[in-house]
C-alpha cells in the first residue's frame, strides 16, 4: 500500500483536518483563467464567459472499487481523477477543475495520503486541470474517495446520450477489453501471494493490460480531434461499465436500437492472447469488462468519409429502429445475439 516502510509515519491527528488539507494541497497552483478562487475558502469560484459548465462526480470505496492489496496509492489517486475526466470528455467538453473529498480510517498515515495526492497532482498536470477544493473526514470502513470534475464547452458543442438517429454510425475510440484482463492478472497474482507470500508475482509481458487497469487515460483529446475533423457526434458516452452496458444506455436515451459487428470490435493483440490464456472470449471482455475509459459515439452517415481511415476511431455498427432491439452480429454466421448488460453493477 505504502512503498517506504522504513520511515517514521505521521498520524493524521498531528495535523488536524485543516492542517491536513493545507499540507496536501499547498503545492497545487491554479492554471486555468476560469479558476478565480481555489482551495482555502468556503467555496471555489469559477467563471466561464460564454461557455456552458459541465459537472460530474464519482465515489470510490475500498473493497468495492479498488483493492489496496495490489493497487498502489499513487495509481489510485491518478485513476480516480481520470475516471471523472472521462465523463467530461463524454460530453464533448474540456475538463478544467476537480474537487477531491477523502474519508480515511486511522490505519492510514499522512504519508499514505501524500501518495494518493501525488497521483492526483500527476493527473492534474497531464490534463491541465486545477484542484480547487474538497473535504476530508474520518472513516470506520477504510478509504473512500469522491471526485467531482468540472468542464466547459460551447453550447452548440455539448453532446449527450440523446440524439442518435436511425442509420447513424456507432463508433468507438481506442481498443477495448484490456482493463478487464489487467484486473484478472492482478486478482490471480494476488490470490497466489495470499496462498504463498514467498511466491513472486508473474506479471512480465502484461504491461499494457496492467497499465489499462492501474493507470488508464481519459480521452480528453477526442474533443479536439473531432473539432479538427468538423464532426459533432449525435450522441456520446464513456465506456466505464463495459461496451454492452453503454450501448444500452445510448439505446434507451436516444430511443434507437443498435447492431454491433463482432469482428469490428477493436482488440489489442495482447488482449486477445491473454483472454485465450484465461479461456474467455476477448469480445466478451470488451462487451462486459469495463474500465476502458474509451468513448462510444454516434455520428451521421455523411461523416463516414472523414473518420473511416482515422487511427483513433473504429466504426463497429449502426443504429436501427428501436423495435429491432440491440444485437451483436456474430462473425462468420451473421446470426444475431441479443446484447445484455453483464458488466459492473454498483449494487
């Protein structure tokens, strides 16, 4: 959980709530002109002239969303920020600020929180967002983190889950399924360690999959790419709970059905080989795995020529009349398999 076990660790009680906040955030500086007032007052002040603000929040609970038996604290801080920025990117907006709230038990010293905030700082630097506030409190059930992300977009550029029309093309960024398999590797090696702490974990060769799970990236670059291509998606969502779940969300909100072609789902070669190692279908990893943090969007047919050869995008299907439902077109046979959500369930 905490790398340096030889140093004397500092109990949080020695700093107190406000001393802890100052200690963890004193190195964060405001970079965006819209961040008028940040940490240290009763509320932050944000000013967006001529822009629409977009706000999203997520909660992360130890034992539910992450296992500190194999998730480094620095990676945890980074990933929680990325997960929220992905929601802002899914609105075709640019993230600008975050708020971080932490509930922590007394088994965590100050140095543990420093590790988490170092990951948060790394994400803030990479994505050019400002930490402008949050809260801290005690917990009787381990570590709980809440991140709120704020972004901005021109009113006519905001994209929601509504808006997909029949015959629109269904498009995904990047590749899918890798994060789920990264989790399977971590769970496998953690189980081996618990059974025999003398055993060394076998993770060599899985770097890409482990990174997809432990240090994913938000596709905040897509907004600029689409703007350069002169494409405004008709609907969009981020892929956090699995491709199947997100397709069903788009279907419900836009009141259309979808056809996804199995042989079009983008898969990294390491995802395919590792899925075979675990004796599971790589496409099922993409459909039901989650935590890929790629974007799923629909575009008008007229925009196909603009996107067809772009390395960041893959057309995986199209929208149909709602009464036709949501189906996967199986490779080789063209048979239809109904799409059901079997990915992450919060309750």
